C-alpha cells in the first residue's frame, strides 16, 4: 500500500541514527542511490528487540515507492512484535568483492548497503494485501504472478504484510581497488579484488511436476544481486 | 582467543531465545550443523541496541572452536557498544534458492541460517589479536597471511577483535522442492527451484600492482558460499 501522497526529499536528512560517523566517504544520502541498492537486493535483515533481547532476522523484502515491504506468518513473533510499532533497523547488504590489499589492515570487502530506521505498519485490507504480494512476486520472478493459483482467504489471513516508510535512511558504498599506501604498493605482494556476486543456476523441476511442463522463459528475468 | 577449556554440549539446549516455535521442522540444534553453516558463510548481521534503537549491522566473521569472531575499528560505535557487553544476536543467513511453488503462499526461499545469542568479549593482548586476525585471513583467503606486510602496532591498536561463545544457538535449514498440496500439483503451472549461490569471479589486479606480479594460486581456494 502506498504511503500518503507527498514528495519525499531527494536527500535524506542526517539524524542521530543514519549519520555515518567514520568512513563518511562511503556514505550516500541520496534517495535515488538508496533505492538503487534496495531494488538490487532481495533479502534484508531486520534489527528489533523483544523483551530487551535484540534480534537480527533475515527476510525477503521489496520496495514500492517510498516504502519497503516484507511479509511473514501472522503467527510469527517477529511479525507480531513489529506490527505493534516497535522501533526497527532495516538493513540490506550486497557483497561485491573481496578487496585483497597488501596488509591485513587494508584488506576489506566491497559492498553496497542500506540502513533505514523507523517502525512498521500492517498493510490492511484484502486488496491492498494482494497488491503488495503481487508486487513482491513481480520483484522476485517478474511475470509469474498471473500464472499462480490464486490465494485463498485462509492463506491471506495467515499472511501479514508489513511496510515501513523510508524517512530515515542512508546507503554506504565501498568499491574499487585496495587503498594501499605507496610504500606498500612497492612490495612484491599481489593485490586486487576478487569479485563476488549472487548467481542463479539452471531451474530444477519439482519432482511432482505435471509431465510436459517446461520451465517458463520469465525465469531468465530473475535479478537478485 | 579460545574460551576456557571445556567440552561444549553436542546439542544446544532450547531457551526462550533460540527455540524455534513455528517451522520447527527446519530447526537444527546440533552443534555440528551450526558449525557447518557458520563455516560456509563469511558475513553475519549483528543485532544490538544503542539507546534503545535497534541496529542490524553486517560484518565479516569467522569461527574458531566454540566461538565466533568479528573485528572492526576501535572507534566504531558498534564495536564500542558490543565490547561493553551489550546483549546481541549474531545471525548468518545463506541463500540457496528460490522455491517457486504453484501458489504465492507456498513460494519461499531455501536457506541455511544460524542465530546465536549472548554478548561479546574483546580479544586482549597483541599475540591473541594477531592470531585471531590470522585465523580470519585463513578463513577468507587461505594461504595469504604469511605474504602480507605485517601489521604495525598502530594498526593493531586501531583494530578491535570481538568474540562470542556459542552457548545459545540454533540453525534453520529450508531445502528441497516446493511443498504444494496434491491438488495444486495437478495444475498446469511449472514449479521448481531456481538455485542461488555466491559466486566468485576472476581476480582483478590492483591498478597500482607492481609489474610482473601474477594473481596467486591460493585465490582458487576461496569459498564464501
């Protein structure tokens, strides 16, 4: 469900939560950059607390407009805690490479990440819920939704969809070759980047597949990053 | 630094934090299974709070014995908060495939995950710190440590290594084909799994590489999962 009509700011304001304090050259406060990273990933980790115990729970997510969405069983502790409006941290981290410098200290990882802060709201109403779940499928496997057996009322009831407005967010991007000092670059040590990416393999038929059904062409459009 | 000598239990006890309540068929409490997953991954997300604001922070980690380790700048807020003994949730999630069922409801993701609960301790002392950093490099790029320009005292001082005992942990494993009901399996809808894995690409030389240095053979041993 879309948030209230408004034009969100093109650059996120720096707050106590999203301000990058140390490696500030990695920080990106532009909304467009945050969206680019969110739209490339498909799994987030949500930080929240229940009875003062922190949790970091991985789950699939998607973005619609200026909100991120995720879903789960209506019986899930995480979903119930967050649907109640508990403060949360929504994190997406995509890994692009191992940066192999000439010292351990400069060795690092290239990544694109987003952290967003706020609290979640339940998507209410049958139509809004279905529209959100369709958007999720369209993100993961574009073109598949219309083929699926439609959701039953029971399934919809068992599913809670949450969303959070992207009001307080920041991206971090670490990219490029190692940043060794000139003296280190003169050493006889190989340095460079080993690229990393999330790759999809050839589809594997369900053993219970009805004979004669071929893997659909839209599977080639899956982009998970 | 290794924890005190003791034989850790082969099966984690179920507690308020690590007991899987809903999809209990996915739960694995065996220590060996938890270690297998931890040893396959290289990035965790740490859930913790600062001033009641939850955070989920991604960082590289490694395992030694019955402890997990991670490191960071001694000036990092996350590192400082956790070095003070704040409760945390240590999560590793590895994604193995998109499970494309015949309904949205049964559509899911195959994954292996670990959640561990506790609090961190600082690795104290120059030698223990160096040994831990060597273990990290050995996990990420086996064979590289001895080639590197040794750490300076300043670099060691700027780096904090944290570790946490694996006392309260659980794994979850979701694998295999979709779990559609028989009636759905009879529909004319393709179903199956699209495998996903973290792939490494060909090493890219640092533009500042000293001429004549070739990418080392040990790069082939990198296994990130």
